[in-house]
C-alpha cells in the first residue's frame, strides 16, 4: 500500500533516511575541501571508477574493491570504506592505508580481503597504480571452467597473453596469499582468480577499468557462443598475435576514460564531493 503525503513516515523508511544522513555526515562533509592537487584528482578518478562500476553492474552490493596508489607514495593506497554501496563512494570518503594495513586517513572500516588482494599488487608492481577486483555474476562461471578463458572475439585480443590465473585459496584473509597473487599477476594485466572472481590492473583508472570491461565482455561472448552448442572457431594464433600488436597502438583508457567521466558527470556528479 502506498503511503500518502500526510501519513507518518514508517520506522523502516525513517531508519533508512537516518542511515543515509549518517553516511553523508561522516564520510563527505567531514572531509569536504580537505584534499587538493594531485591527490584530489586521484580520489575523483577512483570514486568515478566505483560509480561507473555500479552503472555497468560490476559491483556486488557492499563487497569487492577498487584501489589506487596514493600519488607520490610507494605503497600507500586508497580504497572504499567497507559497508558503502558503490554509488555512495565519493572522492572525500575514500580511506587511505599503508602496506601494513594501517589506516592513515579515514575510519578503520577496511575489508580484510580487499587489503590482502590489493596490497599484493601495490607492494610489488610500482607500474600498476590501480587495482580492480570484481565478482560479476554472468562472467563468474568462467572462473570455474577447467580450461579457463578462451579468446574467440577480436576485442579480447588486446589482452592476448596477458591473462593469468590464481588458484582458489578460500577467502583471501591471510597475508601469505599475497606472494602467490603477485607471482601469478606478474606479466599480466588481468588475473582470473579461479572459483572466485577477476582482478585487473592499470597505470591509470581508465586502463584498469577498460581491462575489466573487455574481460567481462569477453566472458559473456564466450559463454554465449559455447552455450549455443555449435562448434566454435577460435581463429588462427598468428592473427591473435597480430591483433594484439595492433591494439597496443591504442592504449586502453586513453580515449574511453574522458568520455566515461563526461557521461558520469551528466548522470550524477556527486562522486566528485
């Protein structure tokens, strides 16, 4: 039954509104105007990644994580406050942590698995500024396939030879797993964490986002093609290698990211706050 304008607000609705106000007060107003320069630009880019992930369906309620190395730092990085939806993440409510998991700025609400997975990359690969982890439902099936990901459509050739694998070790809660994650990511821009999810990296927000975008799209195309039950032609290896070299002339994210930011500004520019 709908509620008329003169009826008192339900306790559930009032509680939800109060929670929204707490989020706004604790993680936006408190930090508004506190950050400037290169750090503020980085925070806005990372917040944009969260919002765009929600827009494209790459989020998972309050789970999963995207991180970015703090400009000028060797290992410190920004990540989301655990418990926020991706469309609640803003530039000012991101948390800053160091390589030991110590919170440098923000509340101590850090997802342990998020820290373990992302610090494995931020600690060992200075070239990768951004790390994106996702559990996208209609592509998760590929993480459980024995033969893994199959290149069958042109788009995925940009990642040809750059997709690694990491065996499932349960929830990523122990620091010991970091060494194995880093070893399996070495030389790759994407990692299929078997029976778990995806990990992509980039020198920029745009690169990490687009690697994830094309990996997910490649999984969807693969499942659709094999789901027909018809014979699939993967194409000749030399053409895959040629196409990879051709795509290397079009750096991922260089053209897409400004366009995605413009789109997000039209949809909801509150991520910048």
